[in-house]
């Protein structure tokens, strides 16, 4: 795959459109138009959801719910960013995912769930059954579909940033974190309003019970459901473009699994007095442990892919021999950034971080190419990545070489079973009085 000349001394040409012709995009295809339209949509959704939640909770309840709901958000975001450290995606993707979950998906869920529940209650004249059906059937379908829309949009329009299971897990998890944030504001604010009416305080209050269940016991519930959808899209991302049926059925299967798990979780309250705890212990915790193991294993496999694919570019002269090892170790990467920051400041550390990201993308691209799963733009994309590495090599290469030496495993030295003699037949024994640095 690395068809570049050995030991390149000049940057590869990025190239232009085919035939040198410049194609003028329509106004609706321009990037600033699309970004502006998306930002406006999310902003309007945020304003509407803010008004709806405040109307249901009151101003004081909204502020209390906001203060309590924000507590698990940094921990969840940090966990997903940690998973994404091997090949970190752009921050704008994560901001979009969180905003979509907190604003657009939450608005869709509130409007659709309310409408469906009221329609069922009117059609059946049984409000109690309508609430149960809405929670166990309607809500999982509506909410998981709304959250999956963010994963689908990133998969379709930011395809270069969506290369595997970890990317799907991160985008889905951050989207669900935003959705749970808005939903927790609503539930906690409503609980606070109930306590204000009944006069309950402290541990016995509805607010405390809601906080314990939603923030302490199950902050990972919504991310856990939607991550199944993300895994489906991640498997589709590593599939060949010729496998059209698989690229459709696998994400759809993940979405159906997410809906099913969500329905079981919502229906746990109807399984008896201890139904919630039984579902939590027998279903949610094992599923959380299994998915955690899966994404960590996938993360380690990505590092192994980096170590196995990049040596080809070392042979071609684009990388030094030590770089594939350093780029395949998170500890070595951190040491390289620290080394660059110590001698070159934050700009140098930033260049090393970018170098690591581009090199990882190059390794993934080559891995897909070897398996026949690369797109038609493989050669163009490869040269783009090599060009980005070439631009940063003077800063990044010394840092990565240092990190490779610092993290290299020690090589055991075994003494020979026979006497060893020095250069003129004298025994090679150390002389304590000899100092090579003394003149």
C-alpha cells in the first residue's frame, strides 16, 4: 500500500480535482451553509426544550434539576474520551453529538411520547395502561431512534472520522449522555416540585430517591442502550462497501437491541416490588461489564493494528524504525507529548498530538486496504495523511524516538559460561580506576 519512494525528501502533492477543473458547489452544498443550518436547528431545539422543561418543573425546580443532572456528565464524557484516545475524533463531532442528544433528541422524545401516550389513553379510555405502554413500548422506540439519528448523521457526513467500533461507541455514548442530561433535569426538577408540595426533606424526599436511582445507580443506562446502536454502525464502518445488505442490517440490529434493552429497563417497575433491582443486578450490570470489556479490547486491538501496519511506511522511509512501536503504545505517546512540551512548548506538543492522530488514521487506512475494504479514494487519502506527517516530522520524530527508547522493554544479558577476553588477550574485567570522561 505504501507506494512512495524510499526516503522521501519532498512532500507529496495533495492534488486537485480530476482534470484540474474546479467544480462550483451549489449554495446549499457549501460547508458554512450546512453548519449554519445545523447550528440553527440545534439552537432552536434547545430553546424549545428549555421552555418545555421549565414549564413542567418551574424555575426553581429547573435550577435544582440542572445542578444535580450535570454531576455525572463530566465523568461520562471523560470515559468516552479515554476510549477514543487511540484515534481521537474531532471535538466538533462530540459537541454535535451531545447537543443533538440534549436538544433535538430530547425534544423529539418529549413531543412524540406525550402525543402517543395521550392518543393511546383516548383510544383505550385507560390512562394507566396507556402510561405503562408508553413507557415500555413507545418511549424505547422513539428515544432510541432519535438518538440513533446523531450516529447516522456522523456516519454519513463525517465518514473519515468514523472508522470502527470505538468511534460508534463514542458518538453514541456522548449522544446518550446529552439526552440523559436533559431527561434528568426534567425528572429531578419534577421530583423537587413534588417535595415542595408535600414538604419532604432529606433522604426521605422524592428528589433524593430520584437522584440515587438516576445519577448514582444508573448514570450509564442511556449510554448503555445507545452504544449498541453505535456498535452496529461501527461494524458497518469496517465492512466492505460491496456488502450493502450487511451495512444496513447490522446497524438496524443494533438499534433493535437498544430498543429491547431500553424496554426491559423501563418495564422493570412492573415486575413486582423488587423488579427494578432484579433487572439491575441480573441484566444491566452484566451487560455493562460485557460492553466495557468489548470496547477496551477493541481499543487494544487498534493499538496492535498501529504496530502491525506502520512498519511498511518505515521501510519506505516515511517513518523512523522506532515510530511504529512508539505510536502503538499509549504510554510512549504520552512521553512523546511531554518531551515535545518540555523542549518546544505547547505548540510542539500539539504538533506531536496531531502527528499521532494522522499516523493512526494511516494505519487504519492501510489495514482496511489490505482487507479489501478501502474506498475508492484510498490513494488520495493515503497521500494526504503522508503529507500531514511530513509537515510535522521535524518536531514529532525526535519526541517519538525518545519515547520509544524510554519505553523499550529491557533486554536481559546472560553471562557467557566461559571466560571472556578483551582486545589484546587481556581479561575483559572492569577497572574501577578507569573513567572515560576524565582527561
